[in-house]
C-alpha cells in the first residue's frame, strides 16, 4: 500500500492480471466513481511482488483470503498491519490507511508535483490531495527565489 499509494479497500481487490510487471503499473478497475485507472508500481515493490508470486502463486486474487475463492478482507489487512507495527516497535497510533498518507506526503516532500500525487489515489479534485501539503518550517526555509540565481548577493 505504501509503494503504490492505494487504500486497503482497493488493494484487497487486486487480481494477479491487474499487475503489469514489465511496465511497473497496477490497473485499478472500477475505482472511485466506477472509473478504471493506473497507478505506479516501483522497482522496490517489484522485487517483493516477484518473490510473493513464487511463494504463494496467487490465482483469482493477488491476496487470497481464508475462504476459497475470496480475497483477503480489509480487517485482516488492518490486523496484519497492527501486528507488524507491534513487531517493529512502533508506538505511534497508526493504521493501514497511514501508508497511503505517508506515500503522498513523502512524494510531495520529494518534489513530486501535487497533480501527479492526486492521480495515484484517484482524487478527482486537488482539494482532496491538499491535506498532504502540511508544509514544515524546514521546507519553507529551503524555498529559493528564482531571481536568487540571477543576482549575486553582492549586487543586492
């Protein structure tokens, strides 16, 4: 979820054929508003996914559930996430949804344009994505005026 910026409810419904390993894309079918879209699948997650395919050989769903022919439930994903947080010693109260928020926040801090970040989770308007723009003082201090490259300090 972190590597793709997807929410729990979307991730559990991914089918193996929705993953394009060659192009590094995930085809999200019938997402928000019933529209299809694509999201990125980064190299680091490709390595993990390839190992997962070898070990589990998913058939109908990428993440099979306990019941035959069903996908894993969102509650199971949330429980797995909580258990992983405990094992990792994370004390902060977080949820599986935090991964999507972290994805968008880290991309924004990394300089990715807000319009691209908006497309990945399928937000229709930039307002839904703007919650990730909580800019820190350190980020504001790093902003440079384009004219600073034209005028040298001694000329000012």
